[in-house]
C-alpha cells in the first residue's frame, strides 16, 4: 500500500501513554474492509478501552500507529437514541440486525479551547461477532460532524 | 476524464454490476439513479470529503494530553465516572 515505514509499538517517551500496548489482545482488533474516509488504505485497527479515562476508547491503526483517535460509545450520548443506522449500511459488514453491533463516534479536540466534539453524522458501526467495522455516513444532514459534548451525556 | 452525453432515461454501465441512470434533467439539477452492489459505499462527494477532513482532524497530535480527557468531565460527568 504505501512505502512509509511504521514504527514498532513504542509510545513517545515525552507523552504519557494513554494505554499500555501490553494489554492489547486479539479481541481488540477490528477489520475495516473499506478503511475510513481519509484513511482508505488502513483496514486494521485496535479498539481499546482506556481504563484510566472512562468512558473513552482509543481507535488506533495497526498499519500506521500515528493514526490514533478517541472514540466514545454513542449510547452514552443523549442524541444516541435518535440515531438509527439504516439496514443497507450495517448489512455491509454482514450484520443481520443491530443486536451484535456497537456504535461509536469519533471525537475531535480543539487543542486551544480543550473542547471536545463528536462526529455524529458518521458513526463507526462494529460487528462484535465478526470484529469488522465500517464508518457509516448518514443521510440526515441535521446530524453535526461537530456535536458538542457539553451536557451531552445521558444521566 | 471520460465524458459521455446522455439523455433523460439513458444510462451508463461501470464494470459488471454498476449502472447509473439519468432520471431527470429538466431543472437546474440532475437526478441520478444508481444501481450497485450493497457493499459498495456511495456518497455525495462533498459529504464524503467533509468526513475525510473530519477524520484527519480527529487524529490525536502530540499536543493532546491525557489531562484533557479528565478535564472534559469536570462539568459534565457521565454515569460511572468518579
């Protein structure tokens, strides 16, 4: 795919590690057959719960480890109950229904204000049985790619 | 870029299993019908490009410190967070 070399599993020594690579297991690996928009060539990712920073998870490419994002389970957000994933989308990763699915949203951080937003227009749907995933782009343009996380969590 | 001229109701075929039909071009917009296997993602280009841009911006840079994750919940703690 690309010629860029990939460093081995070393976190930068200047920055505290968000998770310990030693704890990563096979069950944390999810295949994204279509890649992610912007990273179409990357198909193998880790999804790891950040035990020290609940309820965040880390999504990290195994092919280019610099490609690391924070994600959050959509059901933790109030808006989650309003978001339906169409069947024609989740069937792309062989889901019959959503009972074997987890849905996450990708977070973005404004490094100056430290404000977090979530991309609820394009959630990640994970087939937990087959460990495959897909980033759905929903038709509804009322769903923000920068949904504020202030007072956004279900109580 | 390959350029083809089509009338309303006519179609083009891409590969073995993708057909794009011009349904209506009577107004300033053109309506297209797309038949493709369900495992082929189809998006409006500007929407797809926006999501590409969002994903690239979501990649954590070295400026993101773990403390920022803790700070997020100072005002808005989710359930189960001390």
